[in-house]
C-alpha cells in the first residue's frame, strides 16, 4: 500500500478527491489539463469484486477502462479450450485505455484473485469529456505511441538474443 | 400523410404556388363577405354627409326639433355602424392573414420534411427556422389585404374623380394629371426597396445560420475560448443587417415622401389654374373652395394604396425567396395517387447501380446484387467502402444516380414514400430518439405506419404483450423494468400497495440473507449512505407538504430543529463544499445530464449555484444572507454520501444525524403527529421508489453482477405476484429527455431496434444498428434475427462485428464502392480473400 491510499482511508477526503489524486499519477494522463482530469475523476466509478469474480471477459467489448485501486487480479487467455495464465495485476495497475477510444473486444479475461476494488471509466463518460475538450485524445495517443515503441523495442531485443523467426511476425507494430 | 385539405391548390406543391393563389383559396367566402362589408361601409360613410346637410338645411333652418333629433340619431347610428363595420373589416382581414400564414407554415413544413436528405446536409436549421417563422408573416398580411384594400380605395378614388368631374371638369383633369406620373416614378423607387429587401432576407438567413452554428459548435467555442472570433463574426453580420435595414426603411420612406409631395402638388396646381380662372371671373370662389376640400379626400385612399403596394412588393419578395429556396424536386411522391401502397414481394434485385456525388466521386460503383425474399444479407467492408450508402439507397434515403434497383420488380426510385415505409424498416447507427416516453418512442414507427388516429382510438393499438415481446427481443426489457422500479409513484399508488408490501414480505423471507450485503435496509438505528441526509433525518415519508423536500428548509419548525440538534452549521459547511466542488469541476463545459449524476446539484440549477459560489466566495458562513443559507442547506440535505462522491461527511456528523433522527421524531410527535409517515416495514413509502419499497431499503452497489442478481430476485418476485407487466407499463412511461439524453447510447440503439421490431416490416435494414451494445446484447439480438425473422423478413445488415456474420445467408464484401466478394461465410473464408483477411484482423 502506498501513501496515496493511506490518505484515502483517513475518511475526511471525498472519493472524488482521492480519484483525482490517482489520475494525476497515471502516466497516460500526463499533460492533460487539470479541468479534464477533474472531470475524469468525477465521472469514474468504484467497483468492488469478490475473490473469483470476473472483472472483464475475453472477447467482450465492455467499453471500460480499469484502474486497480486495491486487491489483485489475474489475466487469463482462453485458447485451445484451455485457460492460460498470463500475469498478475496488483494495485496501481490500469488496463483497457484503448477501450475508451474505440470499440474493441478485450483479448483476455481479468479475474479477481482477492477482494478487489477498481476505478472504472466508461467509454461513454470518456467521450462526453472529450467532446468538451477535443485536444485530450491527442495527448493520450502520444503515450500510446510510446507504449507501442517500447513493446517493439522489447520484441527487437528478444529477437536479437534469440533470433527466433517467429518473432518476426510480431515486428513492425510501431510502424502502424 | 395527413395532408388533407379541401381545395385544388393542394395538388400543386406549395413551393410552386404563386402568392396570389392564396387570396381566394379557402377564403372565398370570407373575401366576399369582406367586399360586401366594405361596400356597405363606403355607402354608410355618405350618410353623415347627407345628415350634415339636412340638419343645416331642414332641421335648423325650419327650426324643427323633432327632425333635429331624428337626423342626429341617424348620424350617431351611422357613425356607430361605420365604426363597428371597420372593426369587422379588421377582424376579417386579420383572420384571413393569420389563417393563410398558418397554412403556408404548415404546408411548407410538411413539404420540408419530405425533402431529400441531401438538402439538409447543406442547409443550416436556422435558415429553415427563419423561413418558417419570420419570412411568411408579410406575405400573409398581403393576402389579408389583397382584395379589400385595392378594391375599396380604387372605388373610392374613382367615385371622387367622378364627383370632381361634375364639380369642374378642367380642374378635375388637372388635379388627376399627377397620378400617371406617380404610377411611373413609384415603381422605379420601389425597385431599390426590393433590392434592399432581397439583401435583407439573405442576411437574415445568414444570421440565423450563424446563431445555429455557434450553438451547435459551442463545445469548440468554449474549449478554445474563441469567444472573440465568434463575436466578431456575429457582430459583422448584425451590423450589415442593420445597415441594410436602415437603407430599406429610408427607401420606403422616400416613396412615402415622394407620394406625399405629389399629393400636395394637387392643391398647388388647383391654386394656380383655379386662382387664374377665379381672377379672370371664370370660376366662383365658392366652387374653388368646395373643389379644394373635396380634393383633400383623395389623400387617404391614395396613401392606403401606396402602403398596400409596398406590402405587396415586400410580401412577393419574401414569399418567392422562401419558396424558391425550398423548391427542390422531391424525388418521390408521398402517397400513391390512385392505389393503396404496395405490399411488395420483398425480393430485391440490384443491377449496375451506381451512386455518384455532384463532384463525380463514385460512392457506389456498378453494384449487382440479388436478394431473395426472406434472405439475410450482411454488408461488410472497411469504413468508407460504401456499405452504408448501399443500404441507404435500398431504403430510398439516397437516390442512386444510375442503374436499377427493384423491390418485388418495382423500381425503388419510382416508389412512393408510402410504399417504402410500408415495406421497409430502417435502424440507423445513431438513431434519433424523440423527447417523450419510452412508449411513445417505441410506437413511433408503428404509429407512423398505421396512422395516429387508428392507434390512438385503439382500433389498431398494439397489445401490451406485443410491446413486452419486442422489449424482450431488443434487450431493452431489463432497462425498462429498472426504470419502472426506480419510479416514485405518488399518485395512483393505492391499487398496488398491497402487492408491493406482499413482495416485501416474500423478499425478506426468501432472499433476505443472500443479498444483505448489497442492500442498505431501512433500519432506524443505522445511517443510510445511499439515502439523502433529509431522509436520514426525517426517516419517513412527508405527509404534510411542509415537510416535502423542497419546503423543508423553509419550514420554521425544521429550521429550529436543525439549530437545536447542532446540524445547521455542519450542513452549511457541507453545502458550501458541494457547491464549490461542483462548480469548479463543471465550469466551462456544456452540460449533460451525465455530469450531474455524482452531485446533488441538478443540471437546471447549475447557474444558480455558480452565482451563489461567486457571491459568497470570500465570506464566512455567518456572513451569508437568508436566501443563500436556504440554498446551501437544501443542497446539503439532498446529499447522499454513497451516491455523490464529490464530498464526504465526517463521522461526528453521522452521529449528530442519528441523534437528530430521534430528536426530530420526539418533537414532531408533539407538534404534528401526522406530518410524517415513518418508515415501517408494513407500510408503503410514498416518497421512495418502487424498488426501495420492495427491498425496504436501498441498493448500495453499482457492481453489475450484484445488480443482475438483484434484478433476478425482483423479477422472480414480480412474476410471483403477476406484476411484471404492470411494472413494464410503469417503466414505459419513463421520460427519455431531449434527443433521448436520459438513455445511454446502448439503450437508444435497443429502443430503435425495438421500434422496428414492433413495426415488423417485410424488409429490415440495419445500419450498424448494434454498434453501441455489449457483446451479450448484440448476440441476443442476432439470435432473435436469425431465429424469429429469417424467412419472414428480408434483412440487410451493415455489420461491423464479424463474429455474427456466420448467421447470415450471404456476406457481401464492399471495397471502394464495389462489391469485391460475395458468398456464404464458409465460402468466403475458404476463398481466403478480403473477407478472410478482415476476419483475421478482427481476432
């Protein structure tokens, strides 16, 4: 638990104020004006999930983005009729920013490993804010671009060390 | 389709009708009556003159009192009669003007609604509004005057001319010789006025468009702080309009002045010629004076004629500018002339069809497509591939520019709108939802097809079962149920109170424990996070209106209680915090209901609180005035900590409120024991929603899984009490708000699909109709389409999600306006072409 959450537990701060605090620290929203950030913090909702609850489902466009506020969740890929564990997400992770911008199915499922609380933002809320502040998505796209570039670099590094031809298929994503 | 009027002019489209055609159309009787009254008035006006003469010559000269009385009586009667008739003339003229203006507006509006979509893409709504509201007023006025004014005044002028001729032929001819000159000069001057008027109409249109544009683009304006840019644009148009209006008025006055000048020249020429004749002894002085006074009477009729002429000219211009603007060919008639609308065999055949824009861009290029009756076709492709254009061409909303497209062998472009609406139902990607209830929107297409009268009078109103059915199929059922459950029924609740109470008992017996953690029960020892503070304090439903929420703070008893229980100050602090925060977050944005879900301030009140925050900015709470105190207290009392995340209340305040709850109960029992119906598990609570009444508590979770479970419990209870349909009926009365703003994007789409299902058309065209829905809802609707509608209705669906495409008989892949692949899902997957690629990308 970090200091941010401790302040939240003190009880004299509204949920809005603590949401705002969180949003300010998310790198995706870096550079976004305070007015927009306030609206995001104002419009997002806290959801609680019991251990074992599915937070989102593979192949479903739930139109939501999640920030794990407390708890822990695992990312699962269903393929070949089997469940493949990908990785765990702990507090302070966020997933699904792209779902805010366009309709897309989640490619994985996320399942709560313990009682988990998420901050959830919907595409509808996001677009209502963006309607008012049209320059917002551009700033977010910059961060997305950086992320793609990082993923590409990781892939290239991997290729350099393993020279696996299969990796070639994955390369070039930063050139979209 | 209710364009029923009695006269033949209705067959000519309004935009082609000359202005003069309105004069008698439907007004013949009124116009004749008007002429009759006018002639009578002219005749009656002679009576006072005659009486004047007789009073002098007979009554006074002969000193006969009885004659004096009679003549004066007649004089008085004729004056009263003349005035009454004048009033009657004005009433009739107004009636004709207003009737014609109303008819012009109605018919033009009816015409505009049928105009091709293309027209609206290039037209600002402001122009339409301006045309309908402003520009038809003067033409309407003209019609009211068109017969009566020229007729009366010309007759009057001629009569005076005759009279003057009798008095003195030479002087009569001289004094009338100025009129031909005026008939030449005035139209010349009027030309300038007309030009000004044309410019004025153009500028008014531009101004209306500008206003509409800035309102539509207000997001952009405010986001960019581009107030100065927009102000400059607007101010420039207003300035030009002002200048042109000044010119227009001045030029009109010039005509009046010129006309007056000529009229005043009349006596002048009489003085010169008549004076000469009198000096020469050829004309008696008395005759000259009589002539001059008679000539003065020419002034009024002439003035009225000039005014009429100006109204006519202005009216003609406004009318023709308006009508020409909307005189766009309507490609398709509304109703077939000599037959009932077709019930078509719904096989569709498209041959070499193209759709080309005026700039030569081919949106559709040589399309060939055969769709059998009852077949389901998916149109697939990237955006811009022409799939929507193809669907809209088949729905006759776009007119293809070459080739053929037939439904049941009939060329689509030759069909009337009635043929199309009878056979086709269309759901667009962003369907329009009209202000009103869910029910009204659900029945929209159905009512349009069957006629309002038939549906209203119950002859062909859909059964409740039918409505419920389409709600289930579209997936809107649960939403409507929720609207129903969230309704506060204050009136007419009596009939189902026992049922709800029974459900409450069953609920506690059967489900009590399992959903305990999701519901906050009405327990008098507990603070309710999901109820507002007023409910928390009163803990009951107000019976006396003094304790209803909006009156609560103004109620002295309650205010005293707040003071006694030490709640006033913390509530004020809370109210201020909420107002400060809300105003800070929501300043500078266009308001949408969604932004107000997390604050007790309502959309309509925002401005009021914005001002309040400004006014009390640097003041202490003890410095604020009475009104401000009331506003802040009221706001704080509406605050629900669980719902409004914008503020929080400290622990000590919760304790104060719980103590206050007891104190309030004690005090009110002494003061007015019947003012409040306290929450009791055996009584219906009128101030709470149906859902809260069933649960005897408030749902405190927004978790979809939990809500789904609660819904299931409640549905089970409703079915058990045979009350589900009733609840749906209540839910269907939910007001959707302007443009359906109270609904989510998904709910709007589901509603649009449901209204097409209800219409049950032989051909259904879905243009990405489920794009805003989650997978589950999309799949449900696709299942309904595949199971219930295959073979029954021909379906053409523009599809953006490829996993549902399997269900279609045929998949048509479009690229750059051309069909590049066509076949069943399996065929196309096997072919490994475009579709295969797209399908793989989507994975």
